[in-house]
C-alpha cells in the first residue's frame, strides 16, 4: 500500500517535470525563432535600403558612395525621448524623419517606421536599421535614435536597443570592448566609422552621457539594459 502511494507521487512528479521541460523547450524554440525572424527581416531589407541610397545619391550627389568617410555636412534634428533631462541641454526640436539631409521627399520605412540609417557592429554580428520613433513598438522592431543631432552629425547621438538576451539588437553589447568598431550608414550613403572609447554600467536615471562634449566630433552612445534589467549598459564611441 505504501509503495503504491510512493509510485503515484513519483508519477505525478515525473509528469510535472516532463510538462516543465516541454514548456521550456517551447519557450526557447519560440525565442530562437523570433531572433532568427528579426535578423532575417533586417537582412532582407538591405536591398531596399541600398536602392533608396542609390536613388538619393543619383539625384543629389552622383559621387556619393557607401565607403567609410567622415565628411557629413547636413544637419538632422531628432525628437527627444520621454525621459528625464534638463531642458536647457536638450537638442532642437523638429525631426526630419527618414531624410537625413536628403532632398528626397519620399521617406524610407521599415515595418511602418521611418528609417534614419543602418548600424553595423562586426564584433557582435549586429546589422539593424535606425528608426526615429521612440516607442515600445519601435524598440521591439529595431534600434532607435532617441536623442542628439542625428545620424552621422557632429555631436553625440544616442541609440537605444533592447537586450532580449537572445542575440538580437543590443543583447550582446556586454561583449564589446574599447577599440571595437561600429559603422553607421546614413541615408546619403555616408558610412562613418566609430571606435568604442568607453563602456560602463549606470542606473536608469543617468542620462549625462547623452549631453557629453564631443570636442567637435561625431559621436554615438549605445544604451541597453543589463541582463538582469536593473541597470543600463552604456557604450561610448567616437568617429575615427
């Protein structure tokens, strides 16, 4: 009788364990599929992105190409995010979404969001499109320019990306080190090289890095959550 009770208990435990394992496998499988789908969508957008640049440069500047260079002269203003910030230090309002200084009236869109450019980080196999709308949906779609003068402009431009801990967006920013390169291509076809100069963890209310003095250079700051979602990992990089 006693052995029969133990057998029933062990059977129940075994069934619960099997269900838990199946649930975990399904969760991991869905997460991996989402990561694959996100990266595949970004890869598939390359042709449209390159065609847009080709069309823009043919109209505006036939000599523009996709080679890295550091001579961007147009200004782009991006709207400030809804975050605590001293208004006296905020960037000018009036977003020119999707144009990045181009005279083309047609904006480039990725999944319904205006595109400002493309970011590539070889160290972490990152290649995503920079969106100009700071919203939960935009952050689930790609990485977002949330503050600063604009893509490849003089000054510090802040780019935010989720850490989904699945390899997408800025999930692997913790692997980046000083000296690693980041490449950003704007909608005029200018590809600027940035080199990481610093990286650190801070709390979610710290936004001082966004208004740092760049000494007249183009600079970027990448921000994402730490793996435990309690703090922020900041990556600072300047043009080279």
